[in-house]
């Protein structure tokens, strides 16, 4: 299997449907006001670096980095095709995103994910990569449906 990670520079076949599925996956995990996944139009705005993980021409994963402030970015829209989970694709995407952030001099990457059991594998992935739980950041407020995590990149 050939997997490539590319900076999204233009339309990616299947991207809109893949992200709609991402939102649908999370629909019952928390009330709408506690779901913070970005829609496609927001992922394609300046200040967001959207990446696609492909197996040949097939989109199998996404991830993004959104600028919060100088040297601080937020991890967004991490998703692996459900039929391919458990094969290391999420970790490959996460590693690529963190490598990209380091190359650009980002000093801290933070994320918000759900606190429901549905998100347990994601929280474990982030913890294994070195993320630690933290207080809400940027415009987030404390929410029992959210887990906030952060990682300092300049400490590596």
C-alpha cells in the first residue's frame, strides 16, 4: 500500500464527503455547541494548513493545523477512514503534522477532542505522541464534553 501525505493545494477528490462523514461520526457524542470540528470552508481559509492522507487516489485520512497565535497552532480535523483504523495511519498523519509545525518554528500545538468514550483512541494516540491534558486555550471554554491537550515542540 502506498500512502502519501500532501499539503492540500487545491480540490481533493472526496474531501467534502470525507469531512461530512467526520462530522456525522461525532453527531451523537456531544451537544452541537460542544462539537468543534471545522467545516470544509473554514479548513480551506488562510491560516489553516490542511493535509490529506491518500492510498493511491483514495483519501483515507485528514489532519490540519490552524494558527492560534505566533508560535502556537491547533490540531484540527484528524480523521482516519474507519475501515483502516488501527493500522498506524493516524499516527503517520500526526507525525507529519508535528514535523511540519516544527519545520516552520511552531513552539506549541494544542487540540480539543471529545471526552466521550468514542474519543478514547484519539486521546490515547495524542498522549502516546507526547500531548498532555491542559486548560482550555484560545476561545474555548471549560466543557465537560471536551478534553484539551497541548504539546511543547521546542522542548524536544
